């Protein structure tokens, strides 16, 4: 694909200042990675990961990290930089992203932030509120309590101390439920109150915000097809290797889409057909939540609602040059 002419590329590069950067946000399998590569080649940019699962090194296939061929087409950073035994956070990611932005700009290039994790995308633009660390003992107690009573009852218990957060979470969002309960128990103050404090650490610069939101049925078809391709490329072996590490099941990497189902298949608890079906279903549900978040919370300057084509870059370039 030839997304733009050399003349257009130079015009866009001339229009971009040292403070500019791009954010390309979209649900899983939306085509944002392909757009980012073509944009990076056109504007001499470097792609920076803003996906909370692609930051881990253990799961290249199952998290749909850029392939080796993709990485050969243009430079990528913050992909696969953490071991699965580590627990990433928005604050940790923001620090890594800030360092990456500084290094990219020092080379005279343009950062292109790409991902579908709403908390990362939001924090990039607006920062985060100072938030206390939760002691490990309290975190463990909350994890055990959630496992014992289930998500619905745990969320109801959270609602007594933090009704705002409880109302916006769903019963299966175990990581955020545990985090919210841990904060209120450790500090006596709900996480929703902490989040109202002045924010800091936002990424410096002027973002050009782009949302990739293809038609839902097309997106769901891509998700189904992509998971089958992942399986053909060795996703099961990748997940089995992760399972063999015997990591804490509460770690984020163990909750990546498809991991639970494929491990269950490996243990003989699910057929391979059922495991794929469930993983595809969960991926579609996740994509739906991502699209809802983007439409309600991401104020994109450019929204792309069709199948990826040359018109995408032309629309972006037109917005920059004008």
C-alpha cells in the first residue's frame, strides 16, 4: 500500500512541531496497528505501546503484539518490556512512556501512541491523581475475599464505602474491584475521591487524537478470524509455557484474553473447539466495552468508522496541514 505521496509526507512533516504526537486508539482487531505503521513511515515516527497486555514479554501471539515483520517495517517501543511476574500499573506505564517520548524527540522523530487500554490513553492526555500504594497484606485479603464471595457480593460490599466506583465497575472486573477495595481499606478514603484530586504526570505535548471504530459486525469477524490465526501460529504453546511458570493467577498477564480458556483446554477441562469459542466470545465482549469507552470518553479529533484504506491517512494529513 502506498498511503501517501512523498510530497504529502514532506508537507505533513513540515507541519508537525517538536511538541506534536499522535494517539491512535481503538478496540482489539480494529486495524489501529496497521494504521500506525503507515503513519510512522509517513511522518518519520516511532510507535509507542499503550496496551496493558502487550507490555508483557510472555505473550506475543495471544495479545496480538506487532509481529517481527511489523517491527521490521518501523520502530516500536514498550512492547514486551515487562516480565509476566511483574504487575504493570498506569503510573509505571506513564513513566516508561514519558522516557520513550523524550528519547524519540531527542532523535527528531514523532511519537505515535497506539493502544486500546482506556486508562493508559486517558492518563497520557490528562495524567493521573496521586494514589497511595496498597500494602500487600491488604491486597491479598481483598483477593481472597473476592474469590470466596464472588464478584456480585464483593461489589455490593464495595458500594457501602465507595458507591461511585462500585456503580461504574462490573462484577467480573476483579482487578479494579480489588484495587478499589484495597484503597478504601488502606486509606479510609474511596478511590473515587482520590481520583478527584489534581492530576499529574500527563505526557507533554500536543496530541493528534484518532479513534479507529470499524463497524461492529466487521470487527467481530476480524476478532474471530484473528484468534484462529493465532492458534495456527502457536498461541497454545505460548500459553502452556506461561502456565508452566506457576505465576500468581491474580497477575494481569494471567488474565489476558484467551489464557484462561487455553489453560483449561490444556488441563483437559475444555475441548479445543470450546476453548476457542469462549476466547472469541470474551474478546468480542471486551471489544464492545472498548468501543463504548472510546465513544463516551475519548474526544478524538478524527474518527475513522470504515474499513482501513488509503483515505485514513489522507484524512489525518488534511487535519494536520490545515
